[in-house]
């Protein structure tokens, strides 16, 4: 009898959870109570704010909300103030942001009190690596929402516009106010008049939501698209070509944001092809954009093969140019000195460049963190970077403060995130990857937020039971204890888990070539650039493992301000999370735990796999609280996640063991795959991804 009742209850709970595809993101529809709105003005942006309140009001039924646009000393930019009667802001966009905050607080049961909220960065921008044929570089969620191939690829349909509107709304709801529509490896066609007409259509949809569009441009566009003999930034015809092009763009899109440029990087053309510097190139574009109010986001992701340590190259190339850039140029710097690895120390350009605006570039798409297969919540990684102390202006000179205008004068402040969005029904490929989009927006708005707080909010918004179906779920504590707490715990551990089973203790870039998903510490095809092969990074040999970036090695540590440089330089004081980033150490090196380096590595790989194993249990246990579709999809992804974590562990331990010649400690689970087989599945990995 008891069993039957149990089944019945489960069934009843399951019935009350409606099927969801995940398309609604963190903006799921809930039954709203009536609300009276008092607002002056009826601009498109205010209309959206009104509509959102009517659709989503969860406060007192029949309450009045006053939306007031008026200056206030405490409000900056598109910031806002929540008051007891409603929302006050300097701009209508500020009102919209305030309304989203109000609704979010209602839905997550956070207190609503008088409070000012100002954005940390003025420009909060997604970077889409979308190609004009609809493919997405490092995209794992289907094709581009902006571009497609096939017949009549440039036709703008109602369906396109509806999707772009949903996208704009989702972004506005978390404070994102800009989007770069195409890949940094840009096609010159992007600037052709045909494509610009589609950009205009996109911009028209985005505008009421406060989202400006930007474009990635190819530096050699004047030659490739304009037919000029050169694209030399100091050539008058080239400058005139850019002037005309920019005028054409602003004629179509008066609030166009500006350009994003990847130049002299990974084979892309740039000013150095004409004997000019990055400053010459960036400033030429900045001068052309300035009269229209546009900016240039110029990327510092540069490195070339040769003797110089890749990790030290961007700093070496850009530091001498500090102070030479126009005030509407922002140097876009990846969080770490190499390339969006599972863990890197922060780039020394943060805080290093003091006379130039610098903006962090984060990668939301999980190129190096499990694509859309693995559940990896990235906010803790970004928090780690933003809160890192650069010491450039004394203790407390965090990356956050060095980039948001608090430490240095910057005319513009900005932050970028490489988007993980595609045509998949749930936008991001993995339901939990939506949390990374969400987290980027929230951190761009407030770079002091913690991963914990963001995960908490996101889970409540994305998975909370519908109040009309289970009115007290959020209040009774049961849902909080049995769903929110374990799921949040899983999210907060997930990035460290990935570091553990992929690249613990400062290891980096040991992926199989090309797809960057599976392990490939052995990957070094004959004739390939050494800096594109993992042995360049791990340096494993009989004497030990790790990249020597100390004073006796590449000396990259010297790019950090004291006391960091000395701290990193000495293995005894170097944080162990960065140990093999800065040091090549013997396999028997004694770690703080008392274990040898080899044993410690084994423990980390083991731990990572066990963590994912635990995530599976956590998820299975919350089944009664999740709609069937999202539950099953996440469950299936976690199975693959676990299998692949196991492969990472086996591949790395068996491969490195060839050099260490030491046994895997006997309290550690034995590998279950053979190295020989793992080294052959490379193709299969790429096929899968
Ligand atoms: C690397 C990606 C490559 C990008 C490059 C970039 O593998 O696809 O084009 O970064 O940021 O991580 O330019």
C-alpha cells in the first residue's frame, strides 16, 4: 500500500510539471497578477517595460508601479534606482533594466528595497563568432541566429525577427547592451552593402531593447572588398575607403557601436603587413569612427611561432604601445595570457596597460570546457579572474577595478563574452550552458557578484516550480533544500571538476588538435607549429613536467607586478593551482599535501572524475522537480560527461606515466581504457563534436 501511495505522489508531481524545451531561458512565463503602471512617455523601450510588468508581475495584486525618468546623482549611465513606489532612472533603458530587476526579485523572493544599481561596465557586449554561411566558429548549439546559407540567405523573414526579438529581450533582461554579429575571423563580405542591409534589419529589432550592433571587420577589406591596391592604414585612399564605408553604415544604423578587430593574429591580416603597428591600425579606424560616436575594440590575442613563450607575447607586443591609442580604442584582452584554458592566471596586460582602455574578453562558449556536452558553470572562473589582484596600484588593484574605470581613467569601459548561442531550441545546446550566458550578463552589470549568487538566481528563475501550480514551493524550504542546494552545489563545483579531470595544477592546452574537446597530450603531427601542439605546453619528460616561466626559463612571470612576480617565480610560494604553468618540476617534487607531484596529479584526475559521478547522482535525485524533457536531456549529457571525464583521466595519467615511470597510487581507481586505444580515438572525438 505504501509503495502504491509513493508512486501515486510521484506521478502527481510529475504531472504538475509541464514539458519545457528550455527556449524560455530564465524568462519562463508565470501567471501574473494585475498591476497599475504610471509612466510618462510611450517610447518603444518604455512600452517593453510596461508589457514586461503586465506579463510578469508577482507582487501585490492591483499595486501601482511608478516609472520615472529623471536625473539623480546616484544613478550612472543606464543604471536605476528601485524605490518603494517603482523604478527611477536617467534613461528609458535604465527603467527597463530596473523593471527586469524588480521582476527578478519578485520571482526569486529577494527583498525589494530602495536600492541603486549601476553598471560596472558601460559596454556589455556579446561577441558572436558567427560566419556568414551560418556556421559558428566554436559554436555547439546549432547554426547562427543571424546568418544562413542556401537560397536567398539575406531575406529577412518574420520568423527571423521574432527570434532576434527574443534574443534581444533575453539580453536586455540581464543588462547586455551590445552584440557583435560576426566572427572575429571576419569575412570582407560583412561590409558589403547587401550584408549591411541585413545588419540594419537586426539593429532595428535590437534598438528598443537597448542593444547596439557592432561588426568584426577584416583589416584588408579595402583591398579585398574595395579593390584597392593596399590596405595600409596610413594610405589616404584606404582611409577614404573606411570613411565612406563607415558613413554608409551610420546612414543605415545611426547608433552603430563600432568595430571589433582581430589583426595580425592567427594568420589574419593587420597593420604589420604594411610595416605599421597595432596603434597605427587601431587609431586609423578610431579616427574614422569618432565623428559618429563609434569605438574600436582591438584584440590583443596575438602570438606567432618562434622562440618566445606564447604566454608572454601579447604583453611584449602591446605594452610598448601603451599610451599611443586614441580614447575610443579599447584593447580587448582574453582573461588569461594564452587562450581561454580551463585555468590560467590573469593576463598581465590587466593593470599593466595604464594609459590605454582595456576590456576583458571572456569565452561563454565552452571551447575548452566541454563544448555543449559537459556541465560546466563558468561564473566561478570569471569571478576568479575579475577578483585577481594585479597589485599594479597597490594591494586591491583587482582585474575588475583595473578595467571598469575605478583604477584608471577610461573614456569607455567594456567587457565582452564570446557567445554560446545558436538555433538549438534551448539556444545553448546544454540547458546548463544557459547559466553561462546569464552569468556573463550579470557579471558585466556587476563585476562584484559571486558565482554563488548568480547560480542561486539562475536556478530559481530557470527551474522553480510554477507558482500557479505549486504556490508555496519557494517558501516552504523543501524545494530549496532538495533541489536548489544540491543543484547549486553541483554548478559551483563543476568548473573545478573540469580542471581536475582535464588540466590540474596549472597544466594547459593539452587538447587533441582542432576540436579542443578530448585529451591529446601526445598530439604533435610532424611539421606542425610547436605552439599548436600540447608537448609545447606540458613539457613532460623523464625529469618532470610543466612550463618553466621563471627567471631561469621564459621569464613570463616578470610581466606581473610584485609581489606576484616573485611569488610565481618560486615553486614554494607559487599557488599550486598555477604550479605547472610557471614551473617545470620533478615528478617526485614534494607538494604541500606531502604527496609527490605525480601522486598529486593522480589524485586530481581521480577527484574530477568522481565529482562528475556525483553530479549524476545529484541530478537523478532531483527528477521529481524537473519537467521530463529537460530532466532527460541533462541526464543524458551527464552520462557522456562522465564517460569523457574518465577518458581524460585515463589518457593523461597513462600518457604522463610513460615519463614519470611511477605507479598510480593504489587507492586510486585504475584506468579502464588503454592508452593505445585512446590515442586512436582522436578522429572519433572530432566526429562527435
Ligand atoms: C581560439 C579559437 C579560434 C579563435 C581564436 C580567437 O580556437 O577559433 O579564432 O581563439 O580568439 O581560442 O581569435
